[in-house]
C-alpha cells in the first residue's frame, strides 16, 4: 500500500473510533500515533490537524458529498477527499478517492456560505439554542469556536519562575508569547509535541488554557487556607490552586471518579505539591463532615463543554438536548449540595466551560434566589472565544453571609 493510501486508511480508522467507538478525537489520534512509531512530528501534526478538522466540519463535509453521514470506509475516504478540496482546493490523485465531481462540489460550497448550520457545521438544535441565548453575538461566537485552539501552558511556580521557564523554553527551541491578563501563562507560537520536552518531564509547566487558569486566580486562595475542590477531575485547577497557595494550607480534592483522582495523584507528585488530600465521593459522608469548614470552595461544574469546541469539536455531535437538560439539573444540585461547606464569610467560585447563560449567570441567579440572603454574588466574569481568543468560560465568585 502506498504512503498516501496508508494515511487515508489511518484517517478513516481514527474517524471510526470517534463516531462508532465514542472516543474523544484526541484519544483516537493518540491510538493512531502508537501504531506509527516512525511518524515524525510534522506527520503527526498533519494527521492530527486533519482529523480535528474533519470532525469539526462533519456536517458540512457530508452535505458537500451529498450523502447521509455513515461509517462505510469507501464513503469516509471520499469524505477526506472532499475535506482537502474544501480546505486547500487540493484534488487527490489516488485510486482510493473516486467519483467526486469537483465542479459540482465548488457550486455546492458557494451555496453553503449563506447557511449558518452548514457553514459553521453545527446541529440544528445547537444553532437554535445559540441564537436564543446569545442573539446576534452567536454568529461571531460559533465562528470563533471553529478556529484552531491556542496551545497554552502554565508555569509550575512551585518549581520555577516564569522568567526561568522562558529561558529554558528558548533553549529548547520553543517560541511563545506572554499573556498579559494571566501572569504565569504562555501561548506557544508553533504547534509542537511539548510533552517530549525535558522541561515538561521535570514538571516545570502544565498544559492548561488561559481561561481555565483564570478560574483559580478568580478564587484567590491564600497560603494557609482550607480549600475544597469538589469536582477536581484530573486536577489542572487543583494543581494551580496549590501553586497559588505556595504549598501551604490544605486542599481537599474530591471527585466521584476514582480514575481521574488517580491521575491527579500522579500529576501532583510530578508537580511537587504537598498540600493536596484526595478523596473519592462514594457517599455523602465524604463531604458532609466538611460542612462550614472551608475558606474557599471551587465548584468547577460538569457542563455542556460548549466553550471548548475549538479543542473538542466532537462535542457538537455527541452532546444532545437531553444531556444539556440533565447537566443543568446537576449544576443546580451541586450548588445546593456543596455551598454549605463554606464557613461564614468564605467564598466559592462556580465555574464552567460553557458559553450559555442558562448554565452560568442564570444558574447563579436562581441559586441566590433559592438561598435568600445566605449568599452574595461578589463578581462574575466571562471569557469569550470571539473577543478574548480563549475557550468560552463563565465564573462567579460567591460569598457566604
């Protein structure tokens, strides 16, 4: 099999993993990498960008191919051919890609430019909700969410300063820019495999979006405080909290999924954190004893993830209306369940990576109304993909009265 045909087959395998096996695009891509140890970074980047883009423009590409979405290998290979014409006006000269009328394809492409659900490649229900909740801004926001994401890292200040990291990265041949509003964040200017860097292996930095970094800063934890991170997951924000607290005080990191906490433990050792205690939430006992004891609570709630479509384009095709309804009910429950952990005068940040006010501002407003005068909104912040060039994030700082 020639190299082009092999690559096409690998691409179809990745797409089948995403849409049949329900893997995240990132996981499917990594599986393909493991099968090709011979690929250099340039080949990996080309493959990765192509898969992300095909997932991103899934609806549009099938429309251009004039077929209903399916996972037949023959159709997927033709879909890849359509993608390269759409993206680069490139016509494949291969026996694998057949029966594409490129003149007809060009005409269809012109037609799609005036239809948002096709141009931006989104499901109808998402377009309706985006229009309803965001009005005229929806056009700019969904367009921004279809752009390639920045790769942003955070200095692990428990081991190194940002100025020291900058010198090391320069020696490693990495180009970057500082981010003004997030002091220890650097955005990389070139796409590269940063996980191969010695500086990463030594725990000098973490990969974490600038909007995500803003959440821990928004909570403003101090050395010596007791902080409870109630939906810690794999711990990106937990580790940042530890760095902001200079390893002093105590962070209780909790989650319902043990495998995520296992990853947090591994990352915490590498980062050099000493003030994190990990607890699995297997019953209400895991958190009820903490009632009224926390100086700070971080509730980074499960959400639609619509603010992260740039880096997780498969969300568009895997999230459903019923998922969104279930998530909103869960957010309401989590706010009520974990807010009592705060001591009087303690502060909580409720955050999520969603662009929808119904998951953010409206949830907080309803929470405050349910708990008449027991809590007060200090401030709230939005990060927008179109104006801030970040993931879409919402955060609210709430004080217990």
